[in-house]
């Protein structure tokens, strides 16, 4: 594919060509989906080139617009993809420079836990979601944005992993890990270490979210519907434990009120907190 735009730059990308022909139609409806059946799904795989300066965002935007104007792709696919580029990416880039050098040292939740063994060895967990996601990273140094946020960062958040340790791991493992990309996405969005300066709520979720958005839970040792017991999903247990431990901290955050109100309906909060300690110990030993 060769596309010239007003600045006479040329896009020559095998990945983008394949993306436009085979995946862009389904990108918008399925860009948040996760599956063990296809590691790339409907993603463009252009982030290493964009994040490291080998492609300019205007090049891929011009190519996407041209395909749309030719009628090759529907408006939903074009809009969803372009919004990711000029919306989220440019917001992250701007926030990185706006927030300053010290932003990467934020630890607003006081998280102190060391990096868990599973992050460096996918065999150190019985959880299908993490074994699959970390396995993809071991093989390709890449996974798309939802496993990064709702599996990896979510676990780091609700298990209390030190944000600087987690940021360092992300920088080391991902092929597209430019500083301007990773610092805001991890410190601000992923683990809410900035106290809400960048995002208004922590992106914490239990096993129900992962079950709804993926096929990871099928055949897993752990049940996403259970909070307590040896077969309870660690995400579900740690999610509720996270809410209990931070109830007062988030009590004035209107976006957290619905989640926090769920604590009042728990009849097993004491048992849940005991199980959470067992889960954290098991994760630290690489046995869960």
C-alpha cells in the first residue's frame, strides 16, 4: 500500500494494508475483546512503529480516511480507529509533557508489593487470563490495550504492586514501550498512582469483567462468580478487598459510589478479606 497525502509523505506498511483489508471493518465493535484464539484479533499492530517514531500518526490517519472515502470501510471502523490515534494517543502525549518528570514517581495509593513471579514467568500462575496474556508477551513482546489495562494493570492495582516496579516491567517487556506512552498509561490510568489527576476513577474490576470480555475463564481453575473459597477467581476476591480497603479514600468520588455501595450487600466480607490474604500469598509464591 502506498498512499500520498498533502505533505507528500508515503505510507508503506504491510501491517496497515492487512489491517485495512481484513480487520478494520471489525475494529470498532471488537477492539476491547480478548481471546485465546487470536492474539492480534482486529488490531493494526502499528503501535511499535507509531510509538517509536517510525510512522507519523498523520500518515495512518490519511490512509484510513482515503479508504473510507473510497467506500472500503464503514464509518464506524474508520471513526473508531482514527479516534484511537488523534484522540487517545494525542491526549496521552500531551499529558506526558504537561504532568512533568516527577509524575512517574507518584504512588498515591501507597502500593508497596514487589512484582509477582507470574509477570516474568507465565507458568507461575494457574489463572488462564494471566497465563495467556503474559505468554503472549513472552513470545511477541506485545499485547493489545485491554489486556494491558484490565488484566495486567488491574492485577497490579488491586494487589498493591509498587507502581514504579510495575512501570519498569512494562518498559522492559513491550516493544512499543516509549516513555511518553507508558508513564501516563501506567501511573495515571493503569494503577491510579496519581490520586486521580489524570483519570477520575481507578480501573479496578473483578473476574466478571474478564469473563464478559474474553474466553479466558472457560476451563479456568477459578470461577469468576465466586469471591471466597479455593476456587474463587483471584480477580474477584482482590477486587472486593480493594474496595473494602479503599472505601474511605474513594467515598467522595461520585464515579465510585455504585461500586462502593456493593460492599453493603456483602455477607462474607470478613471471610473475603481472609481469602484475599491467602490469594496474595499464593501469588507471591507463584502458586495461584
